[in-house]
C-alpha cells in the first residue's frame, strides 16, 4: 500500500470495520443451525492460506472478507448452545459487542492515568463480581486472561505471604535458599493450579497430594494427616467445581484446619465458584468465602468472550505487593485503583469491559437465573440418561457437569466419536475413576431444554448404533 494512503481512518478501514461487524452478526445468527465442529482440521485448513509472507499489502476490506470466507470451515462451535465440551462459556453477544469497542478504542488499560474509562469500568466490574460471588468487598482483584493465570497469581501471592511469615522477602531474595513451604493439593485437582505451583517455583514433586472420594473431594482425614506432618505454614489448594463431577471440596471443615496451622488456602473455582452467587446453591460450597485467594473465570459461567478471569485475594495489599511493578511515570502505589497493580501484566487490553456489559445486561438476577437453569438442565439430562439401560451417570450431579459412561470403555469411546462426527451437539471426552467418560458441561447462556433433549437423542442414537 502506498505510504501516502495511510491515514488515521480511510474509507477502506471503514468498510473493513463494517464488514467485521456484519460478519459477526451473520455468524451469530447462523450459530443455532450450524454444525458444532469445524469442517477442516488444521492441516487441511492451512492449505487455504498462502503460506508465504506477503510482500505487498492488500486492502483492509479484502483481508477481512478473506478471513470471514475461510473462518467458517475451521471454527469450533464454542459459542453454540449445543456445544457441551470442556467448560466453555458462549461469548454472549452483548459481551462480544463490547469487545469490538475495546479493540477499536485500543486502550492500554495498565493505569488510571492512561485510561480513566477502562480503569473505572474495570474497578466497577471487580466490585460487582465480589458482590455477586458473595466474597468480602475489600478483596484485591486482578483481571487476567483466565483461571490458569488467576491460579498462578493466587499461588505466587500465597508463596510470598507465607515466606514473609517466615521472615523471608521473596521480591528481594528470590527463592534460592528460601525456607520451605509445604504445598498440599487435592489428588483430583485440575492441571491449572498444578501449573501455578510449578510457575511459582514451588515444585510439583515436593507437593503432597490428598486422597479424594469418588467425586474428587479431598478427604478430611487425609488433610488432617498432611497438616500434622507440616513443620511450616502450608499452602493448601482446594477446588470449587471438579472438572468431571462439578464437586466441591469440604471447605467449611478444611479451611479452619489450615488456618489453625498458620497456612493459606487458595481455591481454584474456575467455573464452580459461580455457584456461590446463587443463594439456593450456596450451601453446596459453604465456607469457601473463608479462603485466602480464589481463581474464577469470566469466560466460563459469566459467558464473557475469551479471554477473561479473576484472581481474587482477601488481603489486597498481599496481591499488590506480589504483582505490582511500578515505573516512576505511574501513579504512586496505593493512591488510586490501578488495574496493573493486581496483575502480572503492565500493558493490557481492557478485558474487563465485556464482563461489565454482560452483568449490566443480565443484572444480578439474570446471572443467577442462568446458573440455576444450567444446574437444573444437568439434573434433567442425568435423570433421563440414568433410566436408559447400559448408560451410567458417574457423578452426583451437584452443578452443571454430567459424567456419562456406557457398558464398556470401548462403547463409550465409539458413542462419543459418533456424536462428535454427526456434529449436532458436542460433548467432550474425559477419564473418571479409571473409566472413559462422555463429559457434558452445560454452561452456554443460550442453552435451553430443547438443546438438552437433542443431546439426549443424539447420545441414544449413537448408543443404539454402536452397541
Ligand atoms: C476447574 C478448572 N480450573 C482451571 C481451568 C483452567 O481455566 P482457563 O482455561 O480459563 O485457564 C479450568 C478449565 O476448564 C477448570 O475447569
């Protein structure tokens, strides 16, 4: 493109922005009727792109049109109400719309001096989330890219605080020669907090893994034994929402025991912590609010567009002291609410704004009603399936996850393959209690009873076909 055509905003740019918005609307409008899995795998898709570095530029509108033309063949139906794989929120349209603006505004949300708007909206969404999640209003909150980073930040903060209790300042001294911190973690924990333990330099090989029951909940007797063996204040990682079963650790019993030992409790609540927003579900995770830090995703149950999650720490000063990296050109620490004081990143997109838009759109009541509806649909599906000969439900359905097994692992695998191949609905695979399972996660904002009936029919169709 000739240099003299580069203006802040050309007609071509305008056309590209419109085309992107129209393409987004068309994609979302078709979603309910389209297949939930991509037509092409990466290798086949790669052949659709010219692999060489373009020497000459192309018009903005042609770039966007080309992207839209090819995208449909390689997009997974993550946003579809019939997508039940992994644990994926549906990127609510109002959130996606706000995200367009975030990209167009191009704010660097690092500091309130840089972008007062981004800082104020993000502070508001953090306060709203604390209120919704029924956690103390004065917690520190960092808006991060997801639960893996949120867990990592929580664990790094815990590490620094626990070492400080032993008189060791990690920021200055690092970890070589530091006192020992015992790490205790449930045997059925997600890989994300395990990664956090690694990234924090605490060593997974040095951790104690607690025995769990058949839902993945830690055994209190195992925690008691592990705590008795600690000669230093430990870090204990618990979980709200086991990925296969949705189960919650016994917080009300476990957390006071850890505190008694001078330890820190971090909770991975990537999706399950959202149950704490709902008064009628809250007793299932009673006591979780007495932990020291929590990780929760916005792109899961809040249905925010990827990528967004929260690292929440009861002692805000502990979070800020572990995360903040101030240059002389930034506001003095503690004077204002600064997004980057609570995150590993300095420069970052204003990824809290789409979540603000979703909460503003649904209201607290709408968020709660969505969670209740998903949990009720999970019970409805499991009750229907449990009545079918040859199909077993492998979990107590306490949340939105349903773990399904057929007569043998071989049948389960073939049933899942056939369902995914037909692409009407998309559950994913898991392994639970040594068995292959079909894992269903009901979490998309638009999923309704008709989608669950279709999922049930598809499971039955595949089961009859492969037996
Ligand atoms: C229980 C749990 N923890 C952590 C994660 C990781 O979350 P993210 O992929 O947002 O980093 C997940 C993802 O599904 C999860 O289910």
